C-alpha cells in the first residue's frame, strides 16, 4: 500500500473525475479499436491491432495508478492548518536571498502542482526545502540550476 497523499477537496475531485473518464470513455473506446482491428484479419501483421493493444496497456497502467492514488488520498481541511510552520496546503511568501525577489508558493500534492498559479509540489526541491520552516528561517534549496536560499517571510492558509 502506498503512503497517503494529502489533497484539497478540489484536487481529489479532479483525480476522481479523470479516473471516471478513463474507465467510462477511454477504456470502451480502446476496446472498440481493438475489436475493429481484430476484424481486419491476420493479427501478426496488423499494426492497428498492436498499437491499440499498446494503448490499452498504457491506459490500464494509468487507471491502476490513479486507483492507488485515490485509495490512499486524504483530504486536508485548510481551516485546521497550523500557520506557525510551512506544511502542505500552506501558502508561503519567500524572499530569495541575494536578489531580493519575492514570491509566494502554495505547497500541494504532486498531482495538484501548477507552477503558473504558484502551486508547487511538496516533493519538489523547493517544496522539500520549505516544509517545516517557520517565518524568519532560511531554506537552502538545491535545484538543477544551483543552490538558492529563500527566507520565509509569511505563512498563510
């Protein structure tokens, strides 16, 4: 069994909707493609059949992964979060030491990450560096671009 992952209600709902779509729309569609390709004759030289079977394998793997994630998902109530330290679903305003650039990051589960909207995964280098930090602490983060230091300015829900 996998370790629990923490999601917002919206994030978990999106995963459940994707899983439902894969099961009810994509799975029957691929089954139909396989049946159509099978009707064309010799399967040993039927590229459509082999491509459809490969697609089916990838789809089933994705469904299995999503089922595992949904089964181990836990919903976090943001109103119950402690803002003395940075935890999952906290919004952390930081200042990059050296350049003085300020940014705000919301720490989320990997599947909810969206850097454009400021949501970063707790398993990313920056997310790992910020987890458990309090206001005033400096997080040293090693990224592919090098080591960066972030001073935690504010933590909110």
